[in-house]
C-alpha cells in the first residue's frame, strides 16, 4: 500500500481541516480535562455547595425578599436561573420558585472568561467560596453545556420528543442498578409523598434532563453526556413512561 499517494494526502488534509474547525465548544468532540470540567460544571450548577461540601448560611444576598425559598437552596444556580436555564422566561416565571431573575441562555457559546467575570461579581458573592477551578467548570457549563430545552421538551405537555423504546435499552442497563427497572427503588420524596424517577420526569422534565446529562450533585449518579442528545432524550421519554 502506497501511503503517500495523492488520495491519502487529500484525506489527511480533509481530516486536518475538519478537526481544526471543530471549536472547543463542540462537546461531542471535547476530551480530557476540558470534558472533566464541563461535566463538573453541570453538577455545580445543580448544587455547588453540596457537591463541594461547603456550608452556606442564610439566604443568598441576591435572592429577593419576596421569594419563597429559604437557606442553602437560594444559593443554587438553578434556584435563580432555572433548570431550563431561562429564569423568569421559563418554568420559574411563576410559582414557588419565582425570583424575577433572568436566565443564562444569552451566555451559551460565549467566552468562558467573560462568564467567570460575571460569577465573580458582587451580585453572585462567590469569590470567598469557590476556587478558580470551580469558576472555570461553571463557566464551561454555561458556555458549552446548557441547551435550549424548548427544542426538545414541549413547554405545555412537558413531553420529551425522545423515543421511550430506545431509551429503555439505556435505562434498563445503567439506571436500573440504582433505581430499579420501574424507577421506584429509591424514594426521593417521603412516605407521604413518594417521588420516583417517573414522578420526577413528569413533574420537572427539565431537571430530569439535567440529571440525565450531568448526574445528580453529591450522589454517585452517573452522567450520560457522553451519549448524543437524542439518546439522552430517549432516556427521558422512558423515564416519563415509568410509574409515578
Ligand atoms: C440568588 C440569585 C442568584 C444565584 C443563586 C445565581 N445567580 Fe446568576 N445572576 C443573578 C442576577 C440577579 C443576575 C443579573 C441578571 C439580571 O439582570 O437579573 C445574574 C446573572 C447571571 C449571568 C448573566 C446572565 C445575563 O444574561 O446577564 C450568568 C451567566 C449567571 N448569573 C450565572 C450564574 C451561575 C453559574 C450561578 C451559580 C454559581 C448563579 N448565576 C447563581 C442571580 C443569581
Ligand atoms: C449509582 C447510582 C445511580 C445511578 C446509576 C443512577 N442514579 Fe439517579 N439518582 C441516584 C441518587 C442517589 C439520587 C438522589 C436520590 C435522593 O435525592 O434521595 C438520584 C436521583 C435521580 C433523579 C431525581 C432527581 C430529583 O432530585 O428529583 C432522577 C430523575 C434520576 N436519578 C434518574 C436517573 C437516570 C435516568 C439514570 C440513568 C441514566 C440514573 N438516575 C442513574 C443514583 C443513581
């Protein structure tokens, strides 16, 4: 085989161009420490204090007096910006999680160093709590990890556009280990108001999709972000078909 003939050189050139045109933001192609940081960022967005074992006291200073949450929850990114990343323009437009604060969608695909600056501002009040590494992870998530959920989950019916039958193959070989085949092995609520995978996925599909993609802060739950978004949505659809 002649390795250096013209077709091979052409192929090499095409590969080179293809790979160099893939931006660092393309998570399908991200690897190594950048990928580690991205996934950690997804977990920190969920609950950085519990994930990092940091105690936070009282309400976050930027949490509105009129808000109905109290204490450590008010420090979670999701509490002000939403599981759908849309803040007051999304699921938290009303109800017990309303804050009137905007979402983080405008910072998707933005330069992570700009996002770090925002996270270090007085509003966020985090500089004495997080390390440079944590800020970087959160910025990676905001820039490259978040997605426009309205393209995949119907806002009114809350249904995921995935295929439950395909999702079953993933759930029944991975999630099953902890949650059981019917998703009821762990009760995430209490005896009076049990909450299973099926309950969570129908009640708050945006949160479940976030958990499917990144895992669940401060638990051994795995992340499926190495799979394509389609497969993640298939898993969400399967979860929505589980008993509540
Ligand atoms: C207690 C509420 C609160 C919490 C918790 C919070 N933020 Fe914010 N965030 C704000 C406010 C207020 C703004 C300013 C936006 C505005 O004008 O309402 C903001 C702005 C932002 C912006 C810029 C959005 C834009 O379009 O201007 C980003 C990005 C952001 N926050 C990320 C985060 C991340 C990541 C976390 C978790 C570490 C977090 N925030 C936690 C209140 C909060
Ligand atoms: C290694 C164990 C483990 C695996 C594997 C696992 N989970 Fe979990 N999961 C957990 C734990 C622990 C919790 C948190 C339980 C609690 O809050 O009490 C959790 C929470 C959840 C929640 C609820 C989030 C909430 O707070 O309402 C959902 C939904 C969920 N998992 C779905 C899945 C799906 C889908 C898979 C497969 C992709 C999966 N889990 C795989 C351990 C696991």
